[in-house]
C-alpha cells in the first residue's frame, strides 16, 4: 500500500472528514516520525512496532567488482521492530 492508497482508504472509511484533511493528518504523522528519528529518538506505536535509528560503525569494505578495499564511513540507518500484535496477526495467531 502506498501513501495515496492509505489516504484514500482512511477518507473512504471516514466520510465526515475531507480528503485534504486526511492527507494533512497522514503527512503530519509521517513528518513527526521522520523528525523524531532524525533527532535520534525512538517512535513506538503500540501493537504495531517501533522505529529507531541504529548506528553502523566505520569499516573497511570490499568493492565487489575489483576486490579492492574501500573505506566505508560511519552511518545511521532506520530500523523497525514489529510489535507483538502485528507479529501475531502476520503469523495467523489472532
């Protein structure tokens, strides 16, 4: 499901809301999650999962074409851990 499909589904299920308002709400939620992660914070949505940022240390990697050693800089990457409720639903336990 892509963002526009999510917005449409929420708007369809809530006819009392204008689609532009639903779009603003969804965009605000994503912006807040992004901003929190950019500041190094963890975002937890109970039952769904938690978004966090993991740090990958600098290391020496290899160029797959040439086999040459390459310095890889330290970086921060997004990480998502599913919540118990979501994991159970995916595995047909609920």
